[in-house]
């Protein structure tokens, strides 16, 4: 038998080499490193209300965590390399998106999507949006954020924060709307996105006071700027920008009007200087010192107060009213959002203090600093 022509050997060697290169490229590609599953959307909202006595049904660690852990009928839990969506009642995974070759920098949920930013090298350089109910990818885009950035959001706005500035993105598109960097000689202490706009808190070298700005959420135009005197040795924290702009300055909480920055009311912070802020229909909620206070966003008048160790999450419709689930010393208290009236309660022996509680059907989800716990 005669030997094959040289060109056959060359062709065979080239084919083998191309196959080896293709395998190596695949093994090192983002596609090979991505583990992604999807799911059908949930059928209707979960029925029922939490029982009079509940206990822990399941728990997951989550870091980073979205401020709102429930979106699209799913519970969203972050991890070092991605995000998982869980069924509220059972904690069973329904979809996931993880990247073995990247680290999760930040996670937030709004407008029925989950927005996550990943770091592949030194900077957080890729953003992805996933349908919260199904895990189907909505969009992906390259970004250029610092490794110490964080994500938060409100309706139609995703806010990326870093000590040197902020960037806003459209959660249902993939475009960057605007950027803001503090003036020379100033440092950015905090930022918050809400229906009032995007608030930023700055400290500038030439002033003993802090500077609070409110920017338009969609174009970044400045609505107003206020100087906040800072008592000697006190620290400050920006709490929120929903309906009212809230700032903790030392041992007090200042709530400022969204339209013009007028100081409407002041509340006492907790003994440790801790305070948290959220909002519901027609009221701003401040949790501090074991008390939840509802404040009218127009007048600054206190509408009602109730004992609490944390904040309620999204209200649940209940006929012609809305119910808030408030974490307390011995369980969850379900209150009328408008009046604060106690409607019923769910006892939990040994409930951890703090967190944000959200009722989904017969399940109460508690977002804590170290993860998410579900009670049924």
C-alpha cells in the first residue's frame, strides 16, 4: 500500500490542531463558565396569610443581597458567583445564573428584573439583567465600575454607587442614563434612589457641614442642595429618598421634603445611633430605637407609631386596605398600613432582631444581614 499524500497529513494535523484550540477556547470562555437555568413563570399570587404561630421553614445565606428579596413571585438570593431564584413557600430553586469565572459585585431587583454586576478581573465589568420570574436573560452590557461598588434600585432606576461617584442604568433597557462625581475636595458618603430622585451625601474639605443634594432620577439635573450641620464627633448616614429624603446625623433622623429640601421633621435615632427608612403608600417609615414611625410625606406629621425591631417590606393588598408585616420581639405583627392598627400576628420564638419582613401568601420572608429566612 502506498503512503497517503503529504497534503492529507497536513490536512489531518491542521484539523486536530483546530479541534484542540476550539476545546481550549470553549473551556476558558464565559459560555463554558456560565451555569444558567430558566423556569416557567409562577401561576398567580400565593394564596393565604401567615398563621398565628410560625416557625423557620428554610434559610439561605445571601451576600450580596438585594434590598427587596421578592420580585416576580420569586425570592432572589445572591452568592459569590451569581444569583438563584427560590420558591417562597419551600425554598426550592426554580432558576439560577452563576459564573464560575466571575464574582458577583452587586445585586438588585426592580421592574420584574434582577440586575447583577460581575467582576472578571480587577474591576466590575459586566452587567446582566434577568427576568425575575423565569431567569431568562433580558440584556447584557459591559460596564467599568470599581470593585467596591454596590447596587440599589427604585422604579425604572438602577443605581451603582462607589466612593468616587454614581452611575444610573435603565433596568429594562441596557443604557447608562447619567453619571455623577462629587466636586474636587469632596467625598461621597452615600447615595440613595427613590421616587423623590437620587440623593447624594457629601463631605467637603472646605466646610464643617455635610452637603446633601437631590438629583433627578432620569437626567441627573440637580433639584436642590442643602448644608447639614454636623456636631463635633458625630457621623452621618443617608437613609433613603422615597417620598422624603432621610439622613441620620448623629443621634437624630432628619426628614426633608423631596420637592424643595425643607426640613419637615426630626426623629430620635436608636441608642446605638441606628435607623432605617422605607416607604409605603402615603407614608414614610422609620425604624429606630425599637419603634416604627409612619410620617406623612407632605406635612411631616407623625401618623402612627408601633413597636418594631426592623422594617416591613412591600405591603400586601387586603380588600380595601394594605397590610404591613412588621418584625418584633416575639414574632411578626400584621398592621394596617394607613393606621398602624394591629390586624393579627404570627408568633415566632427566638425571632432574630432587625431585618426586613415581607409576607408572600402564608410565608413571611425575613431579610437579615447574613441571609434570608422563611417562616411558615
